[in-house]
C-alpha cells in the first residue's frame, strides 16, 4: 500500500483501528469503566474529522489502484458520517452506560460508520459490495441489542431483507462484470457502451436496489418502521441517518460515472423512485401515534427528497452540492429529533409529550426546531438543502417532481404539527394517570445536550450555508 493510499484512507483507518482497540480494551475493563471505550470512540471521531479537514484541500484523486475516490463527495460524506456518529455515541451514553453491552455498541457503531464511508468513496463495484456488507452486518446486531420481542422482530426483518439485497447486489455486480468486462467505474464506463443494453440495465438496477435498501427508500423500505421501533432509540437514530449518507452518495456516483442512459432513462428511474418514496413516507406518517414510527416514516419521506438530487445528476450543476448539503443538514436535524426521544424514553406516544415546554423548555424548543427543520422551514439547514435540490431538479427538467415535492412538503407539516402543538398545551385530566410520568420523567443529560446542540447546528448551518455550498461547488468528483 502506497503512502498516498494510506493518507487518503486515514479517516477510515482511524475509525477501524479505534473499533479494534475498543473491543480489546472493553474486554479487560470492568463494567463501571466501560466509558473509557466511549471516550476512545469520540476521540477517534474527532481525529478522523481533523484528518478529513486536512485532506479536503487537495484536488480530487483516486487511491487504491483507482478503486477509491477521494473527492468532494467523500469529504462531505466523511464530515456528515463522523458528526452523526459522534452525536449518536454521545446520545447512547444515557441508554448504555454501565450495561453489559456498552463496549459492543460503540464498536459496532464505529464499524458501521466505516462501512458507510466505504460506500461513499467506492469507485468500483467490488469495493461497493465490501462497504455495503460492512455498513449492514453490525447494524443487524445493534437493532436487537435490547434483546426484547420488538427488537428481535425488527432485527430479523432487517437481516432477512439485508441478506436478500446483498445477493441482489452481488448478482448485479456479476452481470455488469460480464457485460462491461470490469468492476471499476472508469473501465466499466468504457466497456458498457458495447454491452447489450438489457444486461447493462439489469445489472445497474440490481445494484441500485441494494443501495435503496441501505437508504430506506421504496420499494426496499419495509424494514424501516419495525427496525426503528424495535431498536434502542440511539441505534434507531443511527440506522435511519448514517447509512443513508453512503448509499445516496454511491447512487449519485454510479449515475455520474457510468453511461447508463444508453441502457434506459436512468434519471427518470431515480425520479420515479424519489416520487414513490416521498409520497409513501409522508402519507404513512399521518396515521402514526408512536413517535418512533412517526420518525421512521419521516425518514422514508426525507429519502424521497434526497433522491431528487441523485435524479438530477445529468441535468444540473446544482445536483451534487445540493445532495451533499442536504445530507449534512438532514444528519444533524434527524439525529436531533431522535436525541429528544432518547432523552425521554418512556414518552412513546405523542400524547406523552403534552406540556413538555412548561417542564423542559430547552428540550421542547430543540425538538420544535428539529421537527420544523425536517419540514424545511427557514432558517434551518434542511430548508437550504431542499431549496437546492428542488432547483437542481427544476434545471434538469423534472418539473413534475418539484411540484410533487412541494405538495409533500406542505403535507408533512401537518403530522409534525401533531407532535409540536401538544408540547405547548396544559396536561389534561387524562394525562394525570400513571403515565403522566412518561413525559415528566428525568430527562437524559447527554441526549438533552445532543438535542440542543443539533438544533443549534441546524440553525447555524442554515444561516452559514453560503461558504459550505461554495466549497462543495468548487470540487468535482474523481474518477
């Protein structure tokens, strides 16, 4: 391995080394001192962020014999994945501190984060498959970490669908190798124009299907509500946020690198998936009374909006930077909403949150900022992200998709308001029973801090969007 490759893979290497070191360290530490592994995980995330900042200046390049792209797409994905992982590790402290599985949780989170980064940087199908598996297998165990019936059901459904789409991904890779004569995106791009269009289309659709599973998009979204509701809330925050970053950057990279339009209208296919995902996710969220299932379907709807950036890859210069910025905004905002849920784990229904503003105003305000941020309300970061991908889709000629997205954005406001309004209402007589305690229980200290920090970050990122967008606009993809 050359020095250039080592430097290019430094953030991923730091996380992988910390995962192994944390596993060894945790096996020797007594249960009351497992927090040392948490500190190690946070130190690794901070070191990887510093390495990402240092590597962001040079021009786009490929390392590992062209198999891994170190460019603006990877830099932005690294920043979002690392920030998201750090926030989840902090949030998990309230739930797992002093438990038997504390070390394993942090180690599995780090390994899944490495897999998400490999997905985002993969410049070939074989490395894409490696990233897919690394971003999947640790999460199957994490969803079942509570060892209860809902967790087991969610993990089983997640695992079975994940295994199915792993086979689909490997099958698509095999078909594309046979059709194009290579697995690297650059040589495959040269070989596919001579391949039978049906074979190229079948292989590409199979690879896309696996990425849609990782992103939680239609038609591979069935695991999302059950896994989100069954998993411990910090794990739910991770599985509905971090793997999406790698999967969506990978989907964009494949569309931009391979001549798939010769085998069919790839942009239209992504646009149709985007439309179906945002409609299903937003409409299904209306009927939810449980906050975790509401957030689960909310994440499905958000993937629909994010896919608009991938669908506009060929028709707009705004598409890439819009997608990357939206991913960063979505990461802090979605984890902020989940952190509020982690702070009050017994408040499982929307009614349990009635009157929270009177008891915990900062936590309530943080949740309001995050939920309105998910709607796309100014001046939050998601508003800028949505505006940018809407512009990209409009420039790419997907006007019908922009209109549908605007309607779905307006519709989403109603189910988020179903949760926001009770926060400011007085508890009624029906809330004075045993479960009034659900909303009045002591809030988790770490989760509350993360919720407040994420809400502040969403506002700051929205107000300071200009420099970030300029940086993303100045750096093209490698390959």
